[in-house]
């Protein structure tokens, strides 16, 4: 009976290469890289097509199906800037996005710290309940939020949008921050406590500096949620002064149809610029 070493030697052959091992490694690489490349193309190609259309004329959109336009033009972007509602919608989106990020952090940080550091009855159950709003679709929240905003006289206000968007992203922010706070060693806070540091002093000078990366992540997540939200803006606003970019892009599509493809593509590209 042949030994494993003799079998391996026969598989290597005269070249000394272990072909079964090499084949296995190549198959493993193919199994990893092919899905990644396919997913990247699936994700990036629509953005590249939109970017290409934004630099074409309406006639060239159908005449030149390629990604690289033969005669690039800025007509699509100029048509966007000429629209009265674009600048106001852009400013509103920035205000709502920043406001949502700040309010989310202001509420999520103390709540997550309490869940991570304090022990009280029903803590795990209450933390689980914080995720329930994430299970409700945005359209399901639109009607009750609209009725509440009408009752409070808060329709067509940016503050209403900020509060509504914060309510949708806050549960996830709390969950993410709880996991991060639990990774911070308790010894750091206990040592400061021995030195006489109060609770808020420990949070300010020990916990928050260590939590800056997590807080930046939460802030970007909240900003993205507010920037891209459409359904709640549709339900909670009715005047041009409180519209955001997704709503304005929807109105542009409804008004011009698909006759102004470069303008719509330019509008879409300018909408996603903060996340490129």
C-alpha cells in the first residue's frame, strides 16, 4: 500500500507542483471573486449609466447607448440649477440630515450607555422592544405620523421631518451603540470613580472620546436615512418650502416624464454625491 508521501509525490509529477492543491486554491479564489465582481458590477453599473446620461443631450441618450459620451455637455446639470425648487430642496435636505444626525446622537448615546452599564429589571426585554419600530414599514408609519402632525399643527415643518426620521433610525442607533459601549473596559471608569470623578465626568472624558468612531458611524447612518427618505416627506409636507431632494426628483419625473433624461440623471447624481 502506498504512503501519503508517495501519493503526493506522484500528484506533483516531474515539475514538483502539487496540482490538486493548486487547483483547489484557484477554485476557492474563483468562488470568492466571481460573486464579488458580479455584485460590484450589479451595484456600480446603474450609477455609471446614470452618470453617463447626465453628460449627454436628450437626443444622444438613445443615439449613443455607450457609457462614454462622444460630446459631453453640462446641459443636464444647468437645467437642474435653473429649477426653482432644487436649491431650496437641497438646503432642506442638508438641514434635515444634520438635524436628524444630531438628535439621534443626543438620544441614542445616553440610552445606549444606560443599557450597557446599568443593571435593572427588564433591561434585555426593553432593549428588544426598541427594535420594534424597525419592523414596521415606512408606509405603515406614515398615516399615524400624519394624523399626529395634523393634531399638533406641525405639517410642513422641517422639525417634524427631523423628529420623524429620528424615530425611524433611533432603534438601530441604540443597538449599535450598546454593543460598542459594552466593549469599553469597565476598569477605566472604575479607576476614574475611585479618583472621585462623577458619572457625567466619566462619560465626557472617558466614554465619549472612545466612542467617537461609533458616533461618527451613527451620524452618517442617520444622515443617509434622512437624505434618502421619500415616503414620510410625501406624507408630512405639502408646500414647496419644506420639500427635500427625493421629493423634488419625484415631482420632476412626474412633470417632465422621461423627456428630460439628462436632467433627471444629473439630479440623481447630485442627490447621491454626499455618499460617493
